[in-house]
């Protein structure tokens, strides 16, 4: 391992412990391993295809003329074959490190969607866990406002536009010379922080002029060493020794070494190559191989992706509705054709849809359900995609008077470019209410609990992928508990997540773990549904809650958490009823 990477990792650990993080700046070199060509190659091939009539020997000058005369829609079409790629291993490692709290601001000069896709694959939700901010999708004033917001904590700022929907793809000489004042000041402010620059040649004048001459250390990750234009800034910020070059300067290799250095502990233990189980959480897109026994239900959802009528998934609590949609449906969506929009309902319908306002910049005057959804559907159409709107925990909208007319108005909504998928638990006779409106619904998918044998096969399949072995007697015991009362799939997942921290588990280890964990799990799953609370909060807060519960490992201590959640729910109930009643207007 490169010793400079180890030094960087130690700095990152210390910084995170104090509540701060490094900024990450990405250039074209960070995307190469995911199949994105370098800018020089793209320029040459585009000139050959579309600029053969442009005379001259200066390649950049010829391309500047080509790009200046090309309308934004054609720019996107030209770039699409180059930039529509899946994230490589380095990007996947970046997503894991960001999820672990090591980055909260990523400045990318690239047009591709590798970062956003890698984050989505790691079950990070746009708008909740991170905010993609694209110049071109938003005007500069909106970009500044979105960067100032405290939530979500992680911002991905695409300074030069994006292939997906951006009307501005900065590429011409004029566009790349200077940033507007507001953007220049923003870049200057952000780059005063501790920063890592990966795969960027620092040749864009707009970046060079805006980059802060003062601030924290600069780590430059580049196989060819420190770029010439960056050297004066590096000297002013006393970072001459922080160039990570050679093999460690390639993005994937750097991310591999960085992740390994951050994970190192003083007492390493043998661990499985992965942990496919979830401790108090649902499966995500990255867990698609762990979704078992739901092929028929998933096929129904996929077949109804073009439905104008709402598709409804109904099942008892803890049957895996959220996992079905996240690890099944969302993982199956084509990123080039579908725009996924995942919302966990909170209170009434209108209040729940308010979560979309910031992400889609919905004007304040659009308060009506249909007006808001029309805006979202048209925003997706502008990107050449169909909107797939997931409304999870949909039974929460069944609160207070006036819910029926509002529910009916939502179910009456139709748009050729939007499909709604509603996930609901049959609580407070909500299924009855839905069946009363059955003529307004499309497909209804009823999700039954997995049978004992299917649960066992799912566990065995996940263990095989993780390289972990359980004694068969352990699987017998788990199956027996699962067949009894008050031991749900959430219990199985949490138990296996704890056991899977070892590569070999015997019966005694299982019994000791069960005696320690089951009282806590019974409390947080059965007495108080803390799983839903964890799913509601951003990824970083959810990880903290899980850690608190795991670290305390005692029901009496966790009783305080449960009591706190119940008090919050009791306080929120009158507000939710008032909100639901108000939504009838």
C-alpha cells in the first residue's frame, strides 16, 4: 500500500471524528475504468464524425467551433454512446465510503452519471441521502441555494452539466474560460477545505481561476503526478508531499487502497467477503441477488411499468414489500428509460408529496396533487424518461378526516409518462379503503410472508455468496422460530447479519447470540417498529441508530430508545390528523 494513502486515511479518520470531511474533485480519469473514454478521444472522434467541414490544424479550436454551433439536444445525442456506462469498482468503493461518512461534497467535472448510479446501487436515495445538483438542470441561482441547504448532507455538484437532461454541457472555449461570479465564489469556498483531486489534469481555466489559493491540504491522485497548473496552488497550501502517483494514482487502485486503509483495525478478525444480510433494514438495489422467492410478484410489477393506473403492493408488516421494490423493481429499471422516484409517506398525501418539491424545483404555487405530479411527469419527459413514482408506507396517509376524497383524487390521477406504485400494509382497515376504490387501481399485488422452506433457501443462498457456513442445526432452529409467532423475516435478517460477522458459525455461537440479541430484536421490532423509523431517516443517521442498538445489546437500555420513539409518534399523531384533514381542501 502506498504510504501516502495510509497518511490520507488517517487524516480522513481524524477529520470525520471532528464532524468534518474531505471534499472530492473528480475529473475524466476517475471515469476511465468504468468505460468512459478520455476527453481527448471523445473530441477527436466527434470531430471526425460531425466536424469534418471545419478547417484548421488546432484540434481544440476546431472542436470549440463544432461545440459552439451545436444545440444542446444534439450535444447530448453525440455524447450518449460514450457516457452511458455502469460504475466500475472504484465508483462502487466511493459510494461505500460516502455512505460511511467520509465525503459530503463531490465536485465532478464529468458529464456521466457514474457517481449517481453508484450511489443508487448502494441504496442511497437521491433527495434523502444525497442531492445531485446539475448546472444546466438548474440555473446558477438554484445551484447556490441547493448547495446551502443542510439536508441532505451529501452534495454531488456537476459543475459542467450532465448528459441526463442538462441543457448546458460546458465544453466550448468560451464556456470553459470563466465561471459566473456566483459559481466562481462557490467553487472558491468549497475548495478551501481539505480536498482530494482524482483523475483531473487541471487544464480548465474556469476551474484554475476559481480554485482557492488558501485552505487545507490538497491530495492530488494522478498516475502522471501533479498537473503543472496545480503546482503553484499546492505550494501555497504546503501540499507538495501529497501527490499520489504511479499505480496508486489510478482511480480504481487508489479507491481500493483508501478503502482498505480506512477499514484497517488494530485487531483484525477473519470476516466474510461480504455480509448479505440486513440488520434492521430492507434490501437495496445492491442486494438484488438476495431477493428470493418473489419472482412472480416482481414480474407483475415489471409488466405494469407503463400503467397509467396506480399499481398497489399490499401485505402484512415485515413481509418484505420495501425489499421487493428496492432490490427487485428499482434494480430492474433501465436508467436510460426510467426515472426512479422513491418516497416514504409521512402524514397525509399532499404532505408526503412535498418531499418532491426540492428535488424537482416544483413552484410554490403548485399545491394541488395533480399539479405537483404533472410537474414531476413532465420533468422526467424532458430527460427522455418515464417517471416511476414509488410511494412506500402508503397506509400512513390514512389519518384523520377527509382522507377518502384526497385518496380518491390521487387514484384518479393519470399521466402518460408517470406510473405510481403504492406499497401499503393493511393497518386501520386500509385494505378495505383501497378495495372500495378498486376500480381506480391497476394491478394489485398481494405479498404473502415467505414460507419456512423459502426463508431457509434464501438464507442458504446468501450464505453461499458470502462464503459463510452455518451448521444445519442452526438453520433448523431458525426455521422453527420463523414458523412460530412474533419472529419475522426482520428477525431472521438481523440475526443472520450478526452471525455473518464470522466465516464459521457453530450451534453454541448461535445459541449465545440468540440469547443476547432476541430480547433486543423483540423489543425494537415487535414492541415498537423502529425499523420504519430507521428507514425514514438519511443513511448516515440510520447507520448511527443501528450502531446504538447493536452496541447497547440490552433490552433495558434500548427501552429508552423505544419510549422516545413512542413519545415522538404520540406527539406527531395530532399533527398528522390535522394535516390529513387539511388535505381535503
